[in-house]
């Protein structure tokens, strides 16, 4: 009986510690984005990692007084996903962790009506990637593919985005990369829904802004 009481108390302590960790980070989750803030006394820098099943953001924050705040884009979070925010010191020591969920967002819709008699091709056509300072525009055609995934990987952020075809299997749009730095290398891949075929793979660099 005594052992059982000790075990229950230990479990309660663990749960209490988990809730206390969430109290150390104030997080506001909205559609495709999370804003957060926390206090780290005696520190001017903090390393933050934000993770969901389809989005990852990493950033180094600076503060004069130990009060830190930041945000992370979550472009592929339409349903509720597990959201984890980890705060670390520059030394790598883990300080805080927030565990929550993303909020549901309206799905962009379904693909336009396509010619189902067309054979699916194994490569994307006419791929055009126009890089900017904090994101890029894209356009391409994936014949026979009404939906594809776009994998975007950079040192600061990683996203897996579901895209829906427009008329004649065409795709176009914009992807924000708010955490990337100038001249960052970004790997962009176009994958089939089951990720069995890579339709396109290329490396691109964010634009270096002109000097003031």
C-alpha cells in the first residue's frame, strides 16, 4: 500500500511538472501560425524549436532584458496536430517545453476537375521557382496529378505542404519562409501523395537584399 501511495504521488508530481512547463511559455496558436513569449533571466540569446507533424521552425532570439518573443509559420496545419515548443540556452541546455495543439484551419479545397484519361507522368513540367528574401513563388505542371506534396527544407525551417491542381494539372502559389536568412539554401521537392515518386528536386537560395 505504501509503495502504491508513493507511486501515485510520483505520477502527480510528474503531471504537475508538465503543466508548469507550459506555464513558462505563453503561446497563442492561430491558423497556420503560433506566437510565443517567455522569460529567461540573465540571458541575451535563446534558441527555440517549434515542431508539428508537418512543420518545423528553428530560430535564435535576442533580448536585452531576458524577455523573449517570436513566431513560427505552420502552413500545412489544417487539422489539429501536436505542437511542441522547446527553449534552450546557447549552451544547448534545455530550459522550457510547451506541449499543445494547433487549431483547425479551413482546407484550401480540392483540385479542379481534370481529364481522368490522361496518364500520370513521373516528372513535373515547366517548374519555375522565383526566390525572394523571405519566401518564393512557384508554378509547374504535374500531368495526371490532381494533388502533390511540396517539401521545403532550409536550416531554419522545414515544411511539407499539400497542393491542389488548377485547370489542366497546373499549380501556382507562394510559400512564406519568415525564419530564413539572406542567401540561405532551400531544398524544394515535389512528391506524389504517397511520396513514392519525386516529381522535382532542386536547391535554391533566398535573395540577398540590396544594401541600404
